[in-house]
C-alpha cells in the first residue's frame, strides 16, 4: 500500500505527534474524546519533508489525497467548496511536532470567492460579516501565500475609513466591506499581474504549500536554532472547518490555560474577545477581557469550557493551553497543548501535580526545561533601591524578573546596542515574530498593546526574559524614537526599569540583585533531580567568589580552575606578562616568585569555599596573544618593572608573535619549555592544600592537578615527572600524609586518538570540548561566529558546535577516548569542562557515554543538575 499522507482528525491520536504535529495529534485526541472540535484533516510532516525533497512541490498523489479528504469534509458538513448557496470555509494552519508559537503561518476563511461570498452572506443573513471575512481572507492569503505587504492593505482600509470620516473598523458597513474587497483585489491584480484566485481548490493547495514554505522562513529558523528543533522534522498542515467568532455579539474567541502560566497557581486563566476572529487575541491588537468575565457573559458556555479544560488537564496530566471559539453561543475547541510557562510556574505545576497524585517524581523532573531555570537564577530589583524608585506606569506582568536598560525601539537597534555592550529594554507597540532576535538580547521587553497571551508575553516567558505587556498609557513615536508616559518623554538611550512580576514601569535605572532560587518549590524539585541523576555536577571556577556561587548552586566540586584567569583582575596581569616575556631562567624565577603567593592564596580561598570537595586545578594555558601587552603604556610600564628598555621589550614581544596563537606555545608546551612554571604551580597547589588540610582535619584534601593541551603521552609524562618530584618533596616535609592526582585534558584530537596510551600516565581525563571542537572542525573558536551564519542559512550546520556538542564528530572522539582510557585504567575518572558541560543535550550525551561528571559555569550548575537527572531517567545506565 502506498504511504498515507493525509489523516482525518478521527483517524489519529495524541501519540502520533511526529507524523501529525502537536496540533494535529491533539485535535485527533480531542475528537476521539468526543469534544466539540470542528472537523478536518491533517497533511503530515512527511508530506512536508517530501515537499522539500521534491524541490518544493506537492506530489500529484498527495494532492489527490488532500482532494479526497476535502470531498469527505464537504459531505460531512453538508457544504461545498465555493458553493453559491452554502459554501464550506476552512482554516489552514501549521503544526510542528514541537510547538513554535507564531513562527509559522495561518490562513483563515479559505474557500471564499466572489460567488461563495454571496452564498455565505445569504446563509448567515449577515452580508457585512461575509464581506468582512472575504476581505480578511484576501489580506491573509496575499500576505502569507503571495508575500504582498500587509501594510498596503492596512493603508487601503485607513483610506476608506478616512473618506467615510470614521475611526474604527466596526464603523464600516457591508457596502464598505464590499468596496474593500474590490480595492484589495485591484491591488492584488496590480501587484501580481493576475486575478485573485477564485478556485478554492487552487487556494487550498497554494495555502498548504505556503505553510510548508513557512517552515523555512527566517524567524522559524531562528526559533528552531534557539530551541534545538531539527530542520528535518518539517511541519504538518491542519485543514479545519471554519467556525466564526466574529459572527456577532453572541460569538467570540479566546485562549486559556488550566493554570496560571506565570505563577503555576491552579485556576483557569486566560482571555477572550467578543466578536473577534482567530489571531486577534494572540496578536494583541485589541486588549481582551479575562476569562472570568465569560462566566458572567455566557455562563453556560463558561461552564462547558471549564469542564472540558478540567478533562483535558486530567487526560494529558499537564497544564493545558487551549484555543476556543464561540459561534452563536456554541463552544468549539480549536486547539489544546501543554502550556508554555515560566520557570517558577513550571516548578510549581510539576510539584503540585505530584502532590495531586497525577504524576510521579521522575515524571515531574522531566516536566521542567533545564534551560528555563536560568530565569530563576537571574537578578531581581534591590529592595532598598526599589523603595526609592517611583512607578511611572503599569502594564501586565507578562514574564517575571527585573530588567533595567536603555530604551531602544526596534529589534535591529536592540541587536546593535547589545553588540556594543549596552543593556537595553526593547519598547514596542506590540512585538511580532520578526522581533525575535532583538527580544533575545534585550534585558526586558515593554509593549503598549497585547495581553498575557500576546506574542511578546508568550515568547518572553519562553526565553525567561522579563516582559511587561499592554501598557496602554504609553504613546510611542517610532519616527522620533521616543515615548511618553505620565507626562514625561523618554528618548532612545534613556534608562528605564521594568518589573515583569508586577508590571511596574520605572523611568530610571534601578539596581538589581541576584535571584534566590532556593525559595518556592525549587529546593524540593532539585532534590528530586539530585536523587535520580547519575552524573556528578561540578563547576568551572577560577576564584573563591565563583567557587562559592557554584557551591551554593549545588556544585559537587570544581572541574576546571583556569589558573591563568586569576591574572585578569587588577594589577596581577603584570606578573604574568613579566613571566611570559622573561628571557632567561633568572628573570622567569623572579616573575614566578611574584606569582606563587598570589596563586597559593587563591587556591586556599577556593579550597575553603569548596569545603573539601574535589578541585581540579589546571596548569597555565595562556594563549599568548591574550596576555602579551599591546598598549604602549602597558609596555612602558612593564619595561620599567623589569629594568629593560622599551625597545628591548618591543623586540621580545615581536619575537613572541605567533601566526596561529591558538595552536601556539600554550598549554603543557609552556611547561615543557620552562619546567620551573610547573614547579611553581605544583608548589602553590600542594602548599595551599596542606594549609587547608591542617586547618580542617575532617576534610579529605586530594589536590588534582590537570595538565592542558596534551597530545602525546610523553609530554604528559615529562610534566608529570616535574609535578611528582616537586609535590612529593613538599608533602614529605609537611609531616602530613596527602594523596594527590595528576590528570590531563583531552582537547586535542591526537590525545583522543591515543587516549589508551595517555591513560597510562593520567589518573583522570577532562574533556576540553572547546579546543576539541576547534581542532576537530579546524575552525577558530574566536572567529567561527563570522561565518557560521552562512552555514545556518544553508542548513549545513543547524547549531553552533561550540554551544551544542557535535555528537557525530567531536562526540565520537569523546566516546572513543573514554572507552580507551577506561580500558587502560579502570579506575580513571572522567568529566567534561568545555562550555558544553552546561548545555542540556550535551549533558545527556555525557551521561550516555559514561562520564563521571560535567563541569560548567556556576549559573549553569542547576541546569546541568536537572539535565543530568533527565538524562538518567530517559536512559538508565
Ligand atoms: C576547553 O578547551 O574546552 C577548555 C575547557 O579549556 P579552555 O577553554 O580554557 O581552552
Ligand atoms: Mg582548552
């Protein structure tokens, strides 16, 4: 039997989301549960993939299948496509496997043409409504399918209103709508050189193609990259009988959640608009009423909806986000899906569902997106500073957190200002999906229009970005780049602060303080995560402050202390520069003598903060170009310090110049050339550990020394011998018995390839996936950003391999090296300390290849803890 590309809603179920997309699968599930769903059919994600494989064309057999289903739908409804007396109208909507709100396209009222509109007018007895629907359809079809500018249509409407002397769309009557249809069609013909398509079957096929195409539009591509949704998933298309929320005052449309998506509180939460259609609520163009008001306006409909909402939540065992339409007092369900929610709400819902007996702890752990925790870990306003600040306006508390930044008005400016290192708040009338990149870099988002389910609110919540929406008192002037609020004008670049938890707006900068994630159900939830994970989570920290932060966030050790980083602060850089430009052992010894006490002090501070937990200290790995002085004043300073002439120092610096510093004299190569560096660092580590051990006899200090950038076992052995000789001598003298370990980073492909040999010397491995990625791909970690954009555009790479581990290539090296290391030395312990250690999908990979720990920056520790738990629950090992 040939493959089936189209499924009626009555033929699917919720487990078919890969094929039918989330929307299609849930429409099928609701249909099966006997809920009032306008019927229709789903064109599968496989049809979308096939569309792309066939060079962006819908194969004849798929077209035929669509048409057969259309005939079925006509019979079911007793209506016909394009019928002069009783025409069938449908909506055509995208629906990918993972929900991508607002990213792809939707077309409503499809099936209207010059004849059908007459039939529709007669059938409904409402010509204004019929012609309004037709003009909306022409507008949407032209925009989505034909890519004509939306703005031009709005201008035509404005002209008609101006001529009539009215302000609002509702003041236009049937004749005006008829006139709009004529004007729209004229405009269409002028632009496209052909008449507006009158054959509904052509309209349908073009619309399906447009939805497939929208899978590849720029905003969908950005969203996918952000959310790691693979390109080859494709989207399904749902063709559904239209119901009309705009057919009069006994009709309406709305969106609602079964729990509050901002706080997780258990109560129906949402909003609706009377006499409105489809996207009006989500687009935030009119400000809707809260769902509780529906209880007063249409009690029976409200009760029915509340009952369905409750059933759906129990059925899916998760908070639902539903779209509904009321047509002439009759309720229809248009969609249900697991609702997007803030991190705070996600934790509360997960914990509440366990308490309500709906799910178990493991399931709860799987319910929270690890990356979402980020927003709980981010700043809030300083309470004292906030007391002094004056509220100048209020909008809806759309996405919690505090933001303080300079005002910008466009997504482009947001990006530019952000690249210049500015903190910004993006102020918009309303946001649309094109704004996504600007929203991503903004500290906060403030909109004039739109409710809690508007684009700005939904997207900001998903990103964990603070957002205040729907502040109607703001008057924005995009041309003059300013807005006024409470009698004051704010220009581009002025500071404002917004509170996404209260909706308050402040016309000034307010200090922020770090978040306190231990409040609310965070602790209880994270304890479940810790119970189920098998990976240890360490932190990368180069100073006592970061060590403390990591420890407080639950790190079980330090996986990477980059010793050269200690020298970025204050005056310390001079000491390390002096060491780098030293010409002989004597000068170097002088410089090292300055460095040694600073290092030892830092190590003691770090050991104290970690309270006896493992701490891996990596020996110097300074890519020279990051440290050699370049500013003339620094060079003059350093020459003076070293007692040499400025010219001489220039000569030395020129001599150190490397064509390829990332592959230059760094890592263990420094210690091979100058073993005294390794001696000094060993002494600093061991002395610090001994001092701390003496102070805290109950801690078991086992210092771990890590040699970087090893590619050959003999170079590791060479440096290790220096370490062992120095350490043993110091320990023998100290009078205490202390064990220590020497290990290495696996960050050069050759090290991965010869890991079995290297493990003869290394007591532990730490995968440095930053360098390993750089050297496996052969592109510079500092420069790849300049050209990776082209690779994303061409779908050669779908995501940044420095952010998400390339499991196929680099991952293979990791897996192979881990196996070989273990085969040589079964007791070897292994972790990862590159940036990938805090990336959820990379953490899952580390779990699967059997590493012992991941190490990441302090703020990502909770994310890694949760990602590790999810990996263990999904793939027990
Ligand atoms: C690495 O290369 O992955 C690593 C952790 O070291 P660095 O980033 O310091 O080179
Ligand atoms: Mg490295």
